[in-house]
C-alpha cells in the first residue's frame, strides 16, 4: 500500500513585489540573455533587440530601446556602458543611462557568451576560438588572442573572467589561459580537459562552463566531466576530479 501523502507546508512566505515583461526572450535559441544589475537598476535584452532598464525596487521602466537587429549574446555591463553582440558578429556599446549607441566593432564571427568589462577594457570571445579586448571609451582594439580549435567542438563558449590586470578564458581545445590586459601576452596556460578516445566525439573537451573565482582559486569544468581548481596568480593546479 502506498504511503499516505502528507500536506507540505512552506516555511517561507514569498510575496511578489512586481512583474515586468522583458520582450520575447531568447526565441528558443538557447542564448545567454540573462539580466544584469548595476546599482539600483536591472537591464534586460531579448533576441529581437529590445533592451530595457528597470528600477530594481519598483519594477518601473526607466528607458527602453528597440534595436533594428537581433542579439546573439549579452548583456555585459560596467558603471557607464552596456554591451551586446549581434548575429552579424558585431560588438556594440551603449550608454547605460539612456541606451544610446556609443560605438560598434566588427568581430570575426558571432559570439554566444556575454561580453565582460572591468571599466577599462571589454572582452568578448567568439565561437571561432578568438578572444578580443577593446578599450571601453572608444572601442579601439587593444589585442586579440587566437586559439587553435579542434576539428569538432560544441557550439558555445564561456564568458571570460576579467580582473584589473588579466583576462582568464577557456577554449574549445580544453585549455584555459590567463592573458595580460595590457599587451595580450599569455601569463599561464592550463589543460582543463585532455582529449582522449579514437573518435572526434569522444575527444570533445570544450571548456564552455562559466569560470568561477573564489578567494584566488579558479574553478572550471570541461565537457567530458573533468573539474579543476587552479591558483589564479600562478596557474598551478590545486586539484582535479
């Protein structure tokens, strides 16, 4: 005889403060169009190019722009700018106060991960294995790093992890690099995933998961299930599982 079900009582009472319709979503394309936060405001984007700024406490719309282009990745944010990438492979910078366009730059292909900025540079990674860094004021390219991609890879990339002096990024070949923000030179390199097996499917090692940084230790995972903890300063592997 099945066990009799008991009433489940929630220990928490959650009240909905407000609700806001933020466009049409990602149009079932599995895009990384998550909201971003800065100060008292929330910023959202949908695949059709609608971007909204919302008052965090009330849910009131502060401003909205309807772009005449589709968005493949976004949003990135710093104290003065919003960033997104189009399906035509362009990185676009907007003024965070009103949504007006500041500059746009052509990339080598589309990006499906959000740009990231530390207020000085903005970094974006494209699906052809290239990592770009632009200055935030004028969009001038500071450097570009080209990784060596495998024959077969998953469609996706991780957003870079950006600090004051270095950019940390992982690639489809399973490698993670720390790159000097000033000159684009690699500081250290670690193999998050090592290809094994006879077929290209077995040898997939894309490190597309989000990179986490906690107290100077970086955590990353590759497609076949290898997880590593890395010292962010030296690149030394602390442990792997």
